[in-house]
């Protein structure tokens, strides 16, 4: 199934979560919506195709909008693609030391993840590596401008819950935009998380 135009749906997460719990472990989920309707249909089909369940979720209170628009792709200063499992381990390990991760791309050859707190510091550096047997094991760094940005580890660790869905993760960084953490779910599409960087609580005002 394809969507030939952008359709924006606003649903209550609580209601959507209840519906998704009705799906079996190996079910195929199809979401259908019409721009002129006030409902969205969730179809759960078993892997053996011997059971199909349809659920309709009303959107009267939240609304549905069908428009023809073009969403511009922002330009990021640095992009890092790496194994999703490695990114998950890094976030988990740094979370045992601090609550903020600093992601730094100062050269095209290396990305650094670091944290510090009252109990100590930790730093993990990865070098670009494309000489691998499997493409999903590669570490690819693209740098247009150097960046060093801070983010809440609590949220990064929540993002890594998508690790089982994709073997790779792409981290797009810009000092002017929220970080984009993307997991490609081939061949269906992708999951993208956005997180604003943490600002310094105190700025040095000394002359």
C-alpha cells in the first residue's frame, strides 16, 4: 500500500497504545486513513493470514488534515552512521556516569561521545571505518562543519529502544537544529526521533 499525498493525523497516544496491544507478536499491521474521514483503521493480519482484525479509531476530537505540501530537508553540519547496537551500548554505558552526553565531530575521521558528573568522566571515540564485511557494521562520518553538542542521556536511551528494528542508526547534528536520530526500517520506511540540545545553565560573563 502507498500514500500518494501527505496526511497528518493527530491521535491520542493512550488510545493508539491500547490498539497496538491487540496485535499479535508476528502480526502485520496496516494503518489506513482517508483525508475526508474522521477515523483511522488499524488492520492486524496474522503471519499465516488466517486471522484479520480491523479496529477503527475516531479522530473527531483531534482531527485529520490532508494537504499537499513539500517538507524541506534541513542541512546538518555533521552526519554519523553507525551500528545501532553500538550506539545503544554507548548511551547505556555513559548513562552509568552522567545524565548528559556530548557528541563531538571535530574531524571527518572520528566521533566522540563523552559525559561527566560528580562521580567521574567517561569518553568513547569511534573512528570512521568502511573496511568491513557487512555494510551495517560500517562507521561513516560526514562533516561539513565541526559540532560539539550536549543532549539528555535519558532521552537518548529511550530512543535506543528502537534498536531491534534496525541494524544501523544515523545521527544528524547541527548547532541550529535538534538532533535527528534515525532508524531505517527497511523496506517499510524509518523512525526518526528529534531532541533539542541542552544549553549551558551558566554562561561565563567574565571579561
